[in-house]
């Protein structure tokens, strides 16, 4: 039988540090729990890459800076893929005479916004967080695009 | 009292089923397109698998060396300027798609990471250090420096806006 003072001593001793392997196992399990969510998002990205082509996006721009900035933010949010692709499309849009406002907004929202990852973001962080974050990212993509273009124009 | 671990449960099961149904419909309407989409998805998965491994290892290392109390200290309510800096730096350094980082951020959030830091992390990801030379090549040095600086400031302001929204909601 354990003596009461020994029990107290055991209670007060610091909890044992789990081994790295155990922690790694736990982290792998939490990642595995998210596998359906990540696979679904990757699946959606695949569909979007086929249905929404860069050519299609580029054809939407009209040449009006204000409208194009809004459109740049929206199309950047819809488009999916490596950021390098956004540079390629952005460079092409500039060559076609589309304003730097629109191109900057497009580049920014390509990375910070994403319609395909919205369901996963809601599932992980909740609806309220996702709504606030995406509204902020949308507004700031446009503000940053306008400020960048004005500053670049002033500097050059 | 000892904190109980959350029971294992898959997340996003219904979303995965919905996407599979979507693929089924797509296959019926345009089988070639559906196959190409599937191929694209497999390529993306193969490309980001190493990032997933990095995220798992990073999460495990953080959990092994840093106690939840310490995470809360650096990224929680009383983290101060340090928290903003860490979120900004982590966002700039992070690589791969945004959703690859959801598991790690979810873990940090459960240990007390503030929502405004997650916003800063996501917003500062717009700066891609390895891609800066390509950006300079396409848009010029002035544009790259200006947009990068505005993105950093913008990320912090977005975080502050999120903080205000959180305070207002509570």
C-alpha cells in the first residue's frame, strides 16, 4: 500500500515529458483527421484549374481602371494555382494595356483570397473568422493595389 | 485536472463527399475535363506532400519543445509586439498553399494563438521571398519593393482590424 505522503509527492511531481515519437504520432493523427478536408480542397482546386482558365480570366478585363481593379480582386480570388502563374497572367495583362491597379489587385488576391479553400477555412476556423478575414483581405487587396500604383507612378 | 485529448474524428467528410459527387457530375458531362481535373489534383497533391510532411514535423517539434503555456505567452493575449512580429515573419517565410498550414494554425489556435495573428500570417503570405526575383523581372524593382512594403503594413493593419472586430464581438 502506498503511504499518503508518497501519494502527495507523486501528485506534486511535474508531469512526465512524452517522447518525441509520441508527440509526432499525435501530430500525425491530428493531420490525418484533416485529410478529407485537404483532399476535398485539392479536388476543388483541380476542377477550378480546368474550368477557369487564365485566358478566360484575361478576357474579362475591360480597360476601365476602377472596374478592372474590382475585377482583378475577384478574378484573383477565383483563380487557383502557383503564384508564378499569376505573375505570367499579370505581365500579359499589363502588355495588353490593363492598368497596374487591376494587375496589382489580381496578384494580391491570387494569394490571400481563395474561393476553393473557403469551405475548408470555415470548417477549421469557423464562419465568423472566415468572413472577417476574407472581407479584410478583399478590401486590403484593392487598397494596396491603389496605393502601390500611385506610389510607383510618383517614384517613376 | 488533466486536459483531455480530443477524440479522433475526421474533419470535412461531407465536403469530400460533395467534391466526389461534383467529380461524378463533371465526369458525366465532360469525362475528358473531369479526368484532366483529377490529374491536376493528383499533381498538386504530389507537389504539396513534402509541405505536409514539413507541417507535421513542425507541429510535432513545436509541441515537443514549446509548452501550450509558452505558445500562449508568445502568440496569446499577453504576447504584445512579439506576437505580431512572429505572425508576420512566419507568414512571409511559409511556403505552399494556404490550406497546407490550416492544421498547424488550428493546433496553435487551440493553444491560445490569437485570431489577429492568424489574419496577419495569411495576409503576409502574399510576399513570396523565393519568387521575388521573378516578380522583379516581370514588374520591376520599384513595383516589387513598394508592393512588398504595403503588403507588410497591410497585413498588420488587417490584424488590428481583426482585433477590433474580436473586441467588439465580445
